[in-house]
């Protein structure tokens, strides 16, 4: 079992564990987006980056792909890492501001500015749907097409595919198509940031006053809904 | 063709070829892709016609590129090495006559600054070069393996096959050869890692996916001397223990594909490839894989997935290709130029090779020198030569005062300003200055180049060529391009510069592969050395070079305009108005700033001026 040091904790990681596996086991939080336990690793979203090594020799790697190796020194939350993660998230959120998962992550990481023009796209190209379709649904009905700024996920030749069984696995796993709640400032690229005050945020359905935190008004949704109801009456 | 079974037979075969070579004069015509584009084949036809009657005295050879693009089509007369430049078909007779008379055709020799140069080694372009790899191109017909063997070809291979693989690796390590594809990793170490992996099946790949705009040294080597690469591959494969290998070459290089295919076929017929090469018991097959033109496929892991028949996207390392590469087997990938160095090192010895260059960078490097220089072409220089020597002495920069910068290393390289031209050309100095060795593109830029626009241009290339797998590279390059476009179009804000810098450093740090890790270089290096130009674009909305179309307008100087009407005739928008013999003027609302009037005016009456741009 390789001995690794992760955020100062010495640990004998079982063979075949990645840095991410180890961190999760130890309860150290590393944000992930394109990672899913049931799928092969992709390493594309870059949010799970960690710093390995110390001093001048240190470098940034993705924890989801990097296997724990003897003597590895890992730091999961250095300044360099936090800043890089924030920049990556800023890019992703400006691409797809409607994703709840991204918004929650932003609130949690303390990302409070988006300096890029919002693109309001629906996809962040994390590729989870492609892997889901191929590896779990054995369909291979969708895949990446083109590259660079023309990249997209689609069926072959953009026509409805016979391979697709309409199982919905792609939608199930998509981190971008879970819509964020509107919050008090719906017009903003960043949402109302309720995350830090009441966790978990944006419950799927809730009554006006049955906020699970027993709060009223912080995130504003209930009050707005009440106002709208009154208007309707 | 005879089949060679031992190195002794190879030597005898070589002697036979040399003995059959009569002492006649030979005309080498540069017929690479570049030469052909400028009519070399027609010139070659004319030469064949002119020399038809003198077959006993003159032989004609269609060779690969001689390196001197500016002088294409050019010929070299051997053995005297007389150089004739920019020939037309009708010049063939004059040259042939001069050869028969033992004379020199005065009108066709190379001239520069009023001096004329007869022999190749006297010409300033060639004088400071050290052409250990490309120097044999003029002597070799690429589709005739006998030419290569006559030049001592496959001698190094025969020598290597008698040694132990470990010995060869040691020799390459002590020669200090580093990868010429850009990253500069020690070639010998790379081989050692691949060799030390468990398993019997290992692969070798020659990376000829040269995607940088304006870089073509790999193409010239593959086209001009394919056997050199094959010999290098055989030695490399023997050293790492591979029996299967690939040449991954761009489909856009049809001549290179053709010549390599022919060379592989001939080598196979001679028994220099295939089973039991020269009785050593070592087998090697070389296959050709053609790339479909994605820039990112030059990256090792993307190249591997492309050969496997999948979408060419990089994989996160580790595992490195040396551990888990093509079809899951340990794979060694070397660049064309790296492999070309191998036979030379084995032949002349590691000490000889290590004697060239600087402490950390050994040997020579081929650069494609283009841009605002008189002598564009492929230059092979020893490592450690200064940029100034390359640009001014070899390239002959048109005006030393106006040269602003040189862009090195292709689209992900950086711009080095003239103040730093004293830097030696080696991996460390270039990286330290914010550029990279890359594959070796060198674009010289003068005062008519806008550095912001250059950064925008290269970033645009990268945002289109990023594979899109990793978020930071895909979105980051798009955002860099967006901000740079804003700046060149007069919508820039001062805080954009800080954002660009932050964004650039994260892209560099957190990207998956080499493309992303170097993508911000053009922007970061211009931002560091030419910040004043960025500021001028943002604050004053001025582009001093007159390149950024949104910030300039074309005006006709009534004092200089003779009323010839050429601009009006050529304007695609009918934006020029006026009557003949009277000064014309440009209707700004119709003008699309294509610059045709500026280009066609013979009296310099059309000028570019910065115009007032209202803040967006």
C-alpha cells in the first residue's frame, strides 16, 4: 500500500486508489464535476485539481486520474489551487449560468464575480452523458463532434439515432440541466447564493413556510412566491 | 534489387554504387513542395531537355528542399557547389552551357547588397548554418535509396545493430539529445523508460504531425531525406525493443507521404527493413498512419488515440505513453527531427555531438525563418547561436531598426522583443523569455505588426484547435480571444489586462496537455513586452501599426494623389469617389477597410490613420 501525505495526513492508500478516492475516504472535500463513480475517469472539468510535491517542483494534477503513489505529498486546497478552481468555475458559470450545480459550487467556493460575458449555453461539455450512454447504457448513441469553439455533443450526423432507446440516462446524469432556482436576483449570472446560509439549497419542492432550516425569507423564494400568489388573487 | 543479409554486404553494395558513379557534374534541383509551388518541376523539365544531348557529362537530380525558400526554384551544381537562384525554365540552357564550358552563369548567381556569391558556403544565408541534418538534401534523390546509401546511409544502423540496446541508449543520453518536438525531454531517458517497462510488445511512433502554421522543417526532412528518418527509427526501435512502428504524418503533406512510402518499400526490398535486418535477428515493420489535420494530434496521447482509430483527444498523464501507450502497450514517440539526429550521433559519436551547442542543449536545431526578413527559409543552426545572428546575419532582416520582435515556437510560442535578441537559442533561454522552442517556427516582425493583433491571431488559431476536452483550455482560449478581439476593436477596458494575466496563468497551470499549457504564451509574452501597445489600444483607441481595422481609417492625401483612378477601379465597395486627374476621396461609410486602395496606390497617397472611436 503506497504511503501518501494528503493535507498533512499520512495515510496508507490501498493499491489502485486515486488521490480523489483517498481524499473522499478521509473526508477531505475536493469539488468534482465530470467525475462519477460509475463511469470511467475523464479529467476534463479540471475542478478536482490538487497540488503535488512541494516547493518549486510542485505541480497541478487532476486528483480523479492520479493514482496514489509511494511518498506522494498532496495538498488539496492551496492558494494556487483555490484561485485556479475559482477561475475555472468562473469560466464554466459564464458559459452556463443556469446550472444549479455550478451555482451551488460557486456559492460554496465564494466566487463572487463573473468577469466574462455570459453565453447562456446549455452544455458544459463535461462528457458525462457520453460516457453514461456508452458505458452504462451500452448504446453509444451520442458523442462529441467538432473541436475547439465548435465542440458539441450530438448524435452521428446530427440525425436522430436508432441506437438511442430514449432511456434518459444522459439527462439523468447531466450537471447542467438541473435548473437553478431563481433566487432574489434572477437576472444575474450568479444566483442568490443561498447555499452558505441554508444547506442544502434549492430543495426540489417546498411549501412556503416549511423551509427545512426553519428559516423564512433568507433566500427569498417563499416570499416571492407568496407575493405572486397574492397578485394572482 | 539485391537483398542484403549482412553489414558486409551493405558495405559492398555501397562500394558498388560509388564505383558506378562516373565523375560527371550533377545538377540538383530543389523540388520539395515549396520548390514545386514556385515552378521547380517546369524548371526540371527544361533542364532535362537542355542536358539531353550531354548525358555523359551531366546528370540531373530532383532533390528535396535545399532550405533557401526565398531563392526557389534553385539549383546547386556539384561537385563545385555553385548556387543558382530563382531560375525560370528558360535559364536551363544558360546553366547547362556554362557547365559544359566550365564557366559560371553570371546573371543567375546569388546577389545580396551588391555582392555576388558563387558557392553555397559563401552565401550569407548558408554561411553561419551548420547543416548536419538538412545538408545532405541536395545530394539525395529522396525516392532513390541508392543515393542515401552512397552518402553513408544505413552505416549507423549497421553499427548500432552490433551493439547492445542499452549501449545505444547510453550513447544517446551522453550525447545530450533532447526532443525536438518542443518539450525538450532527454531522448535517451525516454527510451530508457520505455525499454525498462515490462512486456514484450512495445511500439515506436515517429511524430510527423507538424501542425504549426509557418513551420515545415519536418516536412522538408521527410520529403528530402526519408531514409534518414527510417534509419533513425530502426535504431530507436532496436534500442527500446519495438518490432512495430508507425510514422504519423499529416495528410496535408502528400509528397512526404509519397516519399516515405517509397523509401519504406525500397528499404524493405533491400532487406534493411522487415525480418532479421542485416542478419542481426532484429525485426521491424514501419507503417504509415495519416493524420486528418487536427493540431492537437501532434500531442503524444492524442496522437495515440488517433492511431487507435478514436477521436484524437489527449489523455491525462500519468500513465505516460512509455508506460501505457498505443493499444495499451509501452510506446515511445519521437519527433521527426529527433529521429533524424540518431544516425548522425551513432555515426559520428556522442562526444562529437555533445561538442555542439550549449551546456544543456546539444546539437543543431532547424528553424523555419519567415516574416520580415530577406532570406526566408529553413535554417539549421547550432544551439546557443544568438537570435541576433539568426535574424540579422542569416535572415538578413530588412531594416535592423524597425525589427520589433520575433515570434518563436508556433502558435503556442511567445514573442521576444529586439532588446532580448542577445539571448542564445536553447531550450532554457527561450522558455525563460516566455517563448518555447516548440517545433521551431520563427516569425520576424517589424513595426508594421500590431502585437495585440498577433496575440489575437494565434489565440484564434488555438481556440479553434483546442480539442475541447478540458474546460480551462476550451473556455479559456475562447475568452482570451474574446477579450483580445474586444481590445483590437476598441472595446477594451483597463481591467481586462489583469483579467488576461490571471486567466493566462491559470490556463498554463491547470490544463491537461501541452496545447493548453502553452496556449497563453502569445498573449502573456506580448502583454509583458508590449504592454504599451495594449494600453494604446485601450486608452487612446489607437493602433500604431495601423493593423486593427476598427481603429483606423483609410484616407487619400490630396497632395499626393495624381488622380490615376487605380484605387477607384479596384475598390470592391465603390467607396472611392472622384474624377480622373483630380484627387480622389474615400467615403468612410461605404469603406470596409479591405486595404486594396492602400496596396494598389503607386504614389503612397493612400494612408492609414487612427480614427476617433467612441467608447463602447
